[in-house]
């Protein structure tokens, strides 16, 4: 079978490749510590689960409006107002099964062949993959360790052209754990002022911050009506498998995105939407408890990595990833990640799985117990002296 060009342009997520190999090793009786997958290891809070069960019993098992049920759209609008200071009416909110559809729909709605999408490198691999699939030209914006893996506004300015239709921002950031402050987003807004383009602000990790306040580009001067503000329940509420994303859209994108929803997935599961409304309106204690634990784990992970010869690690400001520099060990990041899985029983991801700018780094998720994190660090320390790249 001859596949289309668009399929050859579509990439994948290496995390699932590594997870598959890790499961193979586990079936052979090997112990593997999983630091590769970006998934909270906490259970979904009970009040959210109970809301889903009640919705099922109450018959919320049929189709919903393509854009989402009014209750959840209103809850999401209120949530953006409380957590970001971004004011959007409910009729500019759309609900999708996970956040990735919004990324694709935005590109399909905005980009013709040859239009450009600027995306962070290193960055979530779906940005480049979906942009290429949609027919746009992905333009990488390097995030550099010497700048704490933050966007350099001057470098962004050098990449924006008359063909740029979308600029993707992600903070707190996957894979680097970097975050943006108010000065950052205001400077980015200045760079983009007067440009005929939109911003996709991926804020899936907004709640997982360690000390500083989250700043959204949607609240910068002139950006509210040019920003696709993207969030979801996966990370904040430990609901990865529920597949629930939501976004606030510029008014002119609402109808095209709803049409794309109708043509692709019809709607999002209604009982999941009922549970998500309870999550957004419900108690915050479970979220705060999870973030406190992630903070403890972050500190343990960074401290442990810094003790290892040949490894340095910038302290993450958010999310639940570290992105240590392993260049001094020699060899490629991919070789090192494979070696640690096979020889140390620790599953990690090579940095350039997130773009060429990630070569020389690893991504480790600390969404695992403190005991497993310490055991993983001990195994890595024992295995590193025999790494053939060193």
C-alpha cells in the first residue's frame, strides 16, 4: 500500500515506544522504574469519579452538543477567569476529547500549504508533527539552557515572517520544566504586536508551579482575541485517561473548530464532561496536595542528578520533568536512554525525542514515588561508569 505524503510527515511520541520496550522487559521478569511517561501517578480525586458514576446512572450516555455541554463551557470560562485572569464568554469555549484535537484543529483552520507554525524546540513532539501533517512548515524556536529554557523574544522576532500563522507557546514547559513570568509574556506580546497571526498557548501544566505565579499570554495587552488558550483535566486533576480538553478561542475560530469537531469526533463523552465540570468547580485540596508532593520529588531528583559525575541539571520551575545535560558523558542521548533502560532498568527519554535542540539531554519524569526516584538514581549512578559513550 502506498501511503499519502501527509502520513509520512506525521511523527509520534517516543514515550510510548519506550513504554512498550519497558513492558517487554517487565514480562521477562526485569524490574523497570518508569521515568519516561508524562502521567501523574495520583488517582483521580474521588469526588470527580463519583460525579462520573452519578452521570452514568443519570443517563448522560448519549451525544452532547459538538462544542460541549453548557455546564462545562460555563465552568471552563469561570476557571480561566479565576486561574489566569483571562475573561472569555462561555460561547467561546470548546470541549474536545483531550487537548491534542485543539492543536490540530487550529492548524487546519489557520494554515494553508506553506504557511508557517513557530514551535518550541525542545518541545512537545506533537507540535511539529501536527503542523507538518496539516501542510504547514514547522519553524523551530530554540529554547536554550543558558536562558533557563525560556523563549528568547529576540529570537522569536527573527523567525516570524509574513507566512507565520501560528506561534505555539508552552509554559510550564514539557520537557524542560521552564516557566514564563509576566515580563516574559509582555515582551513576547510586544514582538507579536501588529502581526497577522495567532498564538496557541498550551497551559496544560499551569497549576504545577513551584513558588512563582503563572502568567498567561492571553492576559497580555492586545492578545486576548489572538490567543487560543488551551488547557485540560489530564495533568491538574490526574485525569489522563478521561480525555478531556478545553480551550478558549478567538471568536472567528469558534465556528470552524466546531465544524472540525463534528467532522472528526462528533463530541466528547457526556458523562466525562459532567465529571470535568465538577473538577473545575470543586475543591482544590487534592491538587495542592499533589503539587506539594511533586515539589518534594523535584528537589530529590535535581539533588540526586547533580551528584552524578558528568550530569548537570537546571532546576525546573513547573510541570513534573527534569531535563539534565548529559553531554559530558559522550555518546548520543538516545544511546544513553537505551543503555539506562537495558542495563539500569530505568526508563527515560532521549532529549532529541523533543526536537534537535534536545540532543545532549535526557527527560526524566518525577511522576513516581520518592522511593522509586531514589532507587532510579542509585541504579543510574551504578550503571554510568560502564556506559560505552563515556
